[in-house]
C-alpha cells in the first residue's frame, strides 16, 4: 500500500430505509467513528451510519479489492445519497479535519519507517 490514508467518495440511489451517508472501507473502526463524529458536528440534515456487515456490500467498501483499500492502509469509503451530495463541500471539510491530526501523521510516519 502506497498511502497511510485515503478517502473515496461514491454516490448511490437511496431507498427509504437507508441512511444518507455510509462510512465504510478498510480503515480502523476508531477512524470511522472519528469521521462520523466530525460529520455529526457539521449539523447536516442527514442520517449518517458506519457500514456494518449486515449492510449492502456497496456501502461497506471493505473488500481488499476495493481501490481505496489497495491504495491506503487506512482506506475510507464514503457512499452518499443525492441529498448528501448537496452538502459535498461540508462533508469533505468535516472528513478532512480528521487528517489534520498530528498524532495521525506521526503514526503514519512510524508505520512507514517499520516497513
């Protein structure tokens, strides 16, 4: 894997029982929770969910074959309904806040040194 972190944004046609935004990918659960909290702090009128094994595989993005998981050790897969895509800039900014962390950068550097 070439990068420590990466985010892939996708879109889907929402059904009535689905969330507006799913957080998936091969990243650690702690990073997914941090991203969910950042999105919730943005106070957008959206239902946000961390994808689980019971969700549609398209929302999970957990397959090792998923491009973001091949490129990044901590790949985040974001699936967005059309309602969520209306807030694209706010969503991207909220997610970006989680990558400004000096601790995350330090851990990434240390991980790369150990390879």
